[in-house]
C-alpha cells in the first residue's frame, strides 16, 4: 500500500511533466489548478485503497486469530497484537487521516496539514510494527517449536521403564 500510495502521487507529476493530448487539455486549467485537481483524484484513490486493504486485513486477521487460537499463547498474543493495531488504524487513524486529508486537499497552507502528517506517520509506524510482528509470528510458526511432533511424549525416556517392550 505504501508503494501504491506514493506512486499515485508521483503519477500526477509524471503526467504534467510530459504534455500529451490529455495533458494539454489539463494545462488549460493552469498547472497549479491541474496539479491540485489531479492530486485530489489520487488522494481519493488512495483513501479507497487504504480502506479496502483494511477490510481485507480484518478478514485475514480473524483467520489468523482462528489459526493461532489452539497454538501457544505467544502465537495467539502476536496475532491479537496485530489485530489490535489494525483496529486502531481502521477505526481511529484512517477516519482522521481521511477527514484531515479532505480538509487540506485544496487548501495551500491549511493548519490541519501538520496534524495530517502526524496521523500519517503514526499509521506508517503501526504498519511497520504489524509487519515486524507478522515476520516474527511467521518465523515462530515455521521454525518455532510448535509442530505437532513436539507435543508427543517420547516413550524411550528413562522414567518410562514400566512400559513392556
């Protein structure tokens, strides 16, 4: 999502840098007005992408919680932490980012701009935290001691002498 969002904004500048038939029509608006209009369109696309991706993450998070429910407490805790971070993004950060973003879309020096970037930074930090937790959780699932065979008692231990062979 980070790549998609940044590339969407860069596409505006790429479009305006190479005048073509569509760009020449946009140029009639004036470069600054055309840039503001195109950036607004990209902002709306990004808002939709982020909100859609969060809905997908909610479904994936529920599936992950279900998959780790009968695993160790560590795995369930990691999955729950990732899900809690997602809920914070979905129901607190994203609505504020969308609200502030729409306020600053056409305002050149809006006071809300610093608050927008603060929320945006918090969102990015949470995404990195979820990514780190996801890597750690994946590592524990793949390489950790949570395989089915690890839970089976070995019969050949010294304290199992009562077993007839």
